[in-house]
C-alpha cells in the first residue's frame, strides 16, 4: 500500500472518529445538559489528529504532482525496449533457443517530441527543459472602440435623418411688413452592418492533448477580429461588405480664411482644431500614429530642451489640451482630429461569437472548425465633426521658424 493510500485510509478513520465524538457530545448535551470533560478532551484529540492527517495527505498530493515535470520526455530503457518488442511478447515459460530483436538506435539517445515527427533537442541523459505556455505573436491593441460610444441594433441597415442645410432668414420686421421665410433641408443617410469573421481548423487530438490551444485560438482569433474592425472603423471604404470608416467621411484639413497652411506638426494639429471649432463641432481628441507622436515629442527648442516634456518625468499624451490616442492602425503621416463622443457611434448587431463545429469532411478527418465572427457598423452623424489630413514631413519646423 502506498503512503498516499495509507494516509487516505487513516484520514477516513479519523473523520469517522470525529463524527462519533460529535454524536456523543450531542447525546450528553441532551441528557446531562453539558458535555463531559472527558468527551471534550477526546474530541479535541480526534480533531487534531484529523487535521494532521489532512495536511499530510495534501502534502503527498502536491509531491506527486511535482514528481514529473510536464516537459520531460519519456525514453525507454534497453530492458523496457526489449520487453515491449514483438519477440519478447512471444516468449513462453517453456521457450528454448535464441531470440533476437532490433531496437531503434535513436531511442537510446533521444526522447520523442511531444507532438510531430521530430525529436526533442534533449536526450535521455540530459532532457530538454520545456517552458510552460506558448509565446504568442503580439497584435496591436484596438483604440477607436474605447473612444466612440456604442449602441445595439437588430437590423442589417442603420438609417438616420441628417439635417443638410439651414438658411436662416430671421430679421427685424417693421409693423405690417411680410415676414421672411427661413428654410432647412434634410437627407436620409444609411450605414451598413458588416460581418467580420474568420475560421480556424484544428484536429480533435490537438484540442484534447493541448487544452490551452482552445483558449489560444479564441484569444488570438478575437484579437485578429478586433484588428480588422479597427481598420474598418478607420479606413473602410463602404464598398461591398466594408464599413464606411472615419477617414473616408471626415472633412479634409484646410487652413481657414486668412491663415497660411503651417509647416510644423504642432501648428497643423492646432489649425485642425480651429477648423472643427469654426464648424461648431469642437474636437475632443486626436489620433496619431506612434511614429508621428514620437516625432512630435522629440521636438527640442534652440538650446536642446524638449518642448513637450522632461525625459525624467511622466509625460501625458496630450496636445493643445486634448488627449492624444496613439494608434498603429492610422497610417503614418495621417492625423484625425474630432468630436469622438458626439460625432459618431458604433452599432453592434452581434457581439463577438466563437463557435466550434464539425462541417464538411471534418468528421472523416477528425477535425473541427472554429468560427469567430461579429456584426457591427459605424454611423458618422456629421462629417464636420472630424478633420483629417497629412502632417508636415518635418516635425521640427517649429524651432526653425
């Protein structure tokens, strides 16, 4: 009997003993109105013994779990190789004569790989250490969904009425004179709900042998979906199944009347904010590529000091009082300034869904198909809410002026 089995048996006996003293205490309390000191002492002793056995059993379980690292390869000894051979299985107690079997040479030096036809870099004498987990490819973190409010829809098409113009004829009118008519026009706008999806193929054996593979497919698959969603929200052209993105609907940057187009990134962003304010849609945020933000934050004054921040301090991502969102989705050189909280809205028809099924010849090949998809759309209420353009190639032009 193993130590674990012995400890488990003793723990069961100790548990029964504690139950017996509990019943005795209940009987004494009912008949005598109190529990005798002898019963109390015996019960305390039984509880202490049960606690000790429980700790011992837990220690044995943990020791057994650590006994073999999951990364170790299993290599058979020469004797085990022989006993596993077909010739050894034919041996009988009455056998007389000679027997010979060939053993694979690599089995004496290397252990089989966990999966696949290759072998591990370790040998049976020096097993390779396999680190836990899988080192995954990093994907850009989505940012636009955190800036734009979200809603829900039950339709594949989103329609909304937008005011197109307002001709204000209001004026002081003399007594008895005709009053002027003001005029306004409206238009019906629509946005399509797009399906963003992709599939994975995996063998059932792989999913059984590596349970973490399921979570990896889910996590990486969802991250890939979000990456494409981010690009659609930014640059989708609205054709076919594509979303009409912000950059395709935003108003092009243009210097207001009486002002020259600036040659510095600082001034370009500030003038785009002015353009949005003159359209009565003040900007609430700025989106820049990470390299462009680096260029802007690297600008120094005439004596070599950084204009935006001190390298020894924690720099906040803000420019002209507005938060700057650094994104790898927006193209290098482009910028987007806008009223993200009020100028646009995301509508989800179906949130991200992960489905696993056997389709086609999956059953014959022992495979499964993983589908990850969502249905979402973007509505831009007013194009003037967003200003987009190209940054000057020289971000340091400000200090040269």
